[in-house]
């Protein structure tokens, strides 16, 4: 009975697997005639971009250096902009020559050219350094397609190109995410030969951003609060004296050292990318300055019976708690900028909850003995 049931079911299982396989493969391929029904044009070359669910089609006419292009973004949102750009100066957004499209709040689809002078751009409309005509776009079925005709100079026939998407607020394009998919949306293209490559511009920066994030989350965001907990709660136990002080000083000094490394990495990132994250940067500078003050305060610490010790304690505790609060705020600010997988923000939040639970337990246990 079981064999008869399996024999009956097996053909349907195989048929299902066979029918699924082409669909998966098709999602990773494109054909030059994909857009014939929309433009009555067959492009000579098409490429699947490995990030942002994007495809690129073109036909090149060597006698005139004219190129007809189409940029297709599947899984597109009606509240997002999309763009394809050329940048002969590097694999970055600043300095690129972009073609942008998004769905206006009135329902129409806007498509226009936009020179990107810097990272503070709102993708304003403007002329490009080469001729562009017939710029149009259409949005339907969750897919945006942008069309244009380019008149390229010799130096642009083999160049860097980028593609991107980001949110639109009040019919104004906003900054795109800095997740791995967005940072990887760059490559090279040769319109004459059809050769393309992907990546090469953001890998090292992505690694540096991850290092920056880990260093700062561990130092300012975890070690600093732990060092404060050691001083606040362990010093009430006679058995922990003077070990608590050396543990506290060691933890905070290590946190400061690792934090300075993370801070320096952030400065380097800002110089390399040209992007200014004002709030994140300013908090980072404040943390570096306050952390340095705390380090010097350790060297100038009065003896316990000195008349200035009371005022030193106020200064030391105020700066310390300020550093902890700013550290946590800036770690979350950095996570929003880096935009990693959501699990990393949950992991950091869980770490803070754990440290908070430990602090609360110690507070209840040492209630009446802890000085703030």
C-alpha cells in the first residue's frame, strides 16, 4: 500500500521540482528581447546585476557612439526612487552622472537626469556631461523601467557605472541605505565589447565600516558600562578591595583604547567616502574628548581623605555617566547608518538588557551601600 501511494505521488513531486527550477533560473537571467512588448526594440546586450534585483539592457551603435539603454528594477516600491549612473572618476556616487526615476504622489512617473556633485544631493534635475535624450520611465506590476538614449564620448565607452534605489519623501528623493546590497551596486561596463564586471569599489569600505562598528559597540557600548558597574557595585565588598579599582581602571582603559581605534577608523571612513554623518560624528568627537578627560582624571585622582576628593567624585561620575549614555545613543545611531541585518541590533539590545538586569540585581543586593 505504501509503495503504491509513493509511486502515485512521485511523478507529481518530480513535475513540481521541474516546474520550479526554470522559474528560479529565469530570475537570474535576462534576454535582449525582454522589453520588446514595451518599446518594440530588441537590445543587443543585457546583464543581470547581482544586487537590488536589477537588470541592464543596451544597444551600441559604433558609427555614432550612440547607446540606447534600459535600466529595469524588479520588486520596486512605489515610494522609492531608482537610478542608474556613469562615473568616470571612480566607483562612487559623488561625481556620477545619473538618470533617476520615481513615482510622483500625483501618480505620474518622473524620469530625468541628475549630476551628483556630492553626497548631500537630493538628486536634483540637471544636465549631464554627455548628451541624453528620450528619457522616460514606466512603473507597473512592482517594476520600474527607465529608458534613455546616450551620446557618449570616447572616454565613456568603457567606464564605471552604478545603480541604486532609495526612499522618496514629499516627492523628494532621500539618501539610500548603506546596506551590503546598496554598497555592492557598482561595477564597470564596456559598451563596445559588452564586457561588464561587478564590485571593486565598496568591498574594503564595507569591511572598514564593519570593523568600525564592532570596535565602537564593544568598547563604548559594552565595556564602558561594565567598567562603571564594577566600580559602583563591587567596591562595597571588603573582599573586593582594592581589586575592584584595578578591574575598573583596566576595563575603562581597555575600552578607551579600543574606542580610540574605532574612532580613528570612523575618521578614515569619512575621508574616504566624503560622507558626513553630522550627528554620529559629533557624538563620536564628544566621546573621544570626554574619554580622554576621564583618563587624565585617573592620573589626577586625589586620595580618599583629601578635601578635593568629594568634588573629584562629582566630576568623575558626571563625565562617566555622560559617556555611557552618549555611547549607547551613538551605537544605535551607527547601527542605523550601517543598516546591518536586524539581528545585530537585537543582539546589542539584548546585551544592554542583560547588563541592566545584572545592574538591577546588584543594586537590590547592595541597596543602602552604593554611593552614586
